[in-house]
C-alpha cells in the first residue's frame, strides 16, 4: 500500500499529472463517467507532500477542460434529439428532461453552476442546455466558472483531508469521493427545491 501511495503521489506531481487531469475532466464532461474527483483529490495530497502541482494550475485546467467537454455535450444536445438517447426514452428520463427544460426557463445560470457538483446531473443539464437552445455565449462562461469552483472545492477538501491522512492519497480520495457524493446529493435536492419554488 505504501508503494502504491508513493507511486500515485509521484505520478500526479509530475508534468503528466495535469495532462491526465485535463483528459479526465474533458471526458468526464463528455458523458463518459470518469471520476475526475479522485484525480483532483490526489493533486491536493501531492501538493501538501511535494509542493506540486500548483493549485491555480489545477483550477485552470479543470475550468478549461470541463468547459470544452461541456460545450461538446451541449452541441450533442443540439444535434441529437434527446428521445434518441437510451436513457431519456423511459418515463424517468422524460421527467428529467422536462424538469431541466423548466430549470433553464427560470434560472439557467444557477443550474449550470450547481449541476457541476451533481455527478449525473451535469450531463443532463449540458444536453438539455443544447436541446433548449440556451445561449452559448452565456453558457460557456458559466460552464468554465462551474468547473473552476468545483475544482477549488474538491482540491480544498483533499488538501484538508491530506493534513489528517499524511502521504496517503488513496485514503484521501476515498473520503473526498464520499463527501463529494453527499454534497452532490444536497445540490441535487437544492436545485429541485429551487425549481419548484420558481
């Protein structure tokens, strides 16, 4: 276990760490479920242990990669009818799309940012933003902001956990991922409550 932790710390603090993060964030935004949270948590642990990679670099990479991936998912929502995607064919999928359409009518900015913290919600919001023709010039800055804020939140969580679990990125990733899921569920409930009120 110690050898694996040491290898992981060396990997994410090297020059390749940010490239791996960029790819993970892009494909995570592009429908493919990649746990980017784990990579960001590992970078925070590496920074506490070795001083690299720099936090701002991590935040900017996440903002740019998520924005690019979100834009690709947005365009997919514009060109592919949502009823052609398997997930959205059933009653539950149709209900989610209906909710997302209403969300964009009443507060697209809030939902774009908040959905970044909800693992499955962000993909649905991205696709629906495209299908609803939400203005791209408003959507892209919001997607970048959402990616930046999410990275700051996840990195800070990892940095604080690393103070308690020194040089143990695997344990930090496990705790951070669990906390992230709880926060994601709370964000999901908040978005639903806001949409009901509006």
